[in-house]
C-alpha cells in the first residue's frame, strides 16, 4: 500500500481529534480559569486533498483480475486433456471437481486458482500443472441508482469505469449550443456530482462535471466490483447511511426526516450493531462528527434534538469496538473519503 498525502492528513486529523478528546476530559475533571481568547487566531483546520483521495480510492490500472461469483472458467492440464473442464463459480465462490469436491476460487487470481486446483487434486494425480482462464466475466458488477434513465446492475467484461457505467445507465451526450460555455461536442447531460459507495464503510463524492470540464482523467475513475454509484437529482437532499444497517446507501431527506426515520429507510440496524450502538454523524465538509446512542435515539425528546443536514454521513458501527478509538480511527478516514469535501457546497 502506498503512503500518500491523504494518509498523512488523516493521521494528523486523528491526532488532533485525540488531543481534543483528552482536553475535554481534563476540563471536565478540573475546570481551568477563563482566558480571553478574543484576540487569538482560530486554529487551522486540516482538510483532505480531494484529488489525492480519489487516486487512493481508485484501484491500480494494472491490478490483476480476481475471480468472482458467476464467472465462467476453463481449467486445463498440461498433458492431460481428459481432465479439462468448463466450470461456473457458484454463488458461494466455489467450483466442484471430480474426486476433490469443492474448491474455493472466488477472490483468487488465475494463477492462484490454478494452484488451488492442483493442490485439491494432488492426492489423486501427481505432477499436475493446471491453467485457469476466464471464458465469460459476470462477476464485474456495479449497481447504478438515482437520476439515470436505466438504473440497475451493470456487468463488465473488464475493469468497470465511472463514465462507462453512467453512459450505459443513460447519461446523455451531445452538443451544447446554448449558454456562455457552449462548445461543439461538449457533454450536455453530465451529472454535477455522484457518490460511489464501497462496502459498508466507504463513500466518495465525485464532482464529475468539474473534473470533465478541467480535463482531469479521474472523471473516468476505475471502479471495483460491487461498487454502488448513486446519481442524485439536482433538487434532492439526502444523507449517506453506512455501517450496520440492512441497506447502506443514500436516503433522501424531507422536512419531516429524523435520525430514526432515516435509519428505518435504510432497513433498520443489523444484529451486528448490538443493543445500544453509538451512532456517529459525520459532516465531511466541516470535518466534524457527533455521536448519539441508540437508547437516546429512542427517547422522543433527545431524538428531536438531532438535526440532520444534507450531505452528512450516518455510520452505525459494529458492536464490540472501543468507542473512543472508533471515532478517531474510523471516522477520520471516512471524512477524508468524502472526496470533494472542499468543493461540495451543500445548503
């Protein structure tokens, strides 16, 4: 893993949060005299480098393909054509070989898969040399949601990219002939921004139109399988719900939205969240976070005190984490992963 500027910023931000937490605990135990700070300059705020964060989020261009569920493969053996087979990796990530039985291949490269097959058959055949090739790619899936013509699952033969996914989902192109920035051949219906969700605990914002207009290649960001791309309606206000909820992703905000209703829209908490998770609300623009316990959330008075703002990230951690360490170690990287935090101007 390469250490870059974004990583350094995250570490400095985590250290700053730790000092602030220690300072608050000290003040609670022994109040200090009041000082006149009216003439003191505000402390500098560290902000992540949005482009560096995008680069760190993007997989390497030469990253080797790893087999996935649904991929169709051919297994051949040098000098043993009678053992050759065409197989499909099952929903559990396994294939079934004669004599050897089930072999886990999902997540392995072709070379690693060949070694796994050789190892599984080594008790029955000696000096086998296997070769695995992919005859049909079906595991490279991404999910496209939101303000596009054709939302749904998209399957790619090669590494999926953001612009390819948006184009297949109905992002229109053409000539912009109106307005002060009109130019022949310019993309006309480009979303201003979109969010990419990866797993349960990562989300990046891509200021797509700005990147394209500046000619930045990161506009066509390389994706990983199972990424979720969300294109918001320009008039839509929403928050991102991640962590231990049934359906992580974007949840629209209404005038009547509460934290409880937003969590309900995300399908509710999973069993891994425990009985009283400390729900964290992160503002990626300001780099701040708030914490509310689930028990307080069930208290109507305390629940109404929580006001949600568009663009915030709501994270439900897995039970068993050290809460203080979790805030420092988990939320700081998440804040840096809100990619265009410096440029996003949420109301």
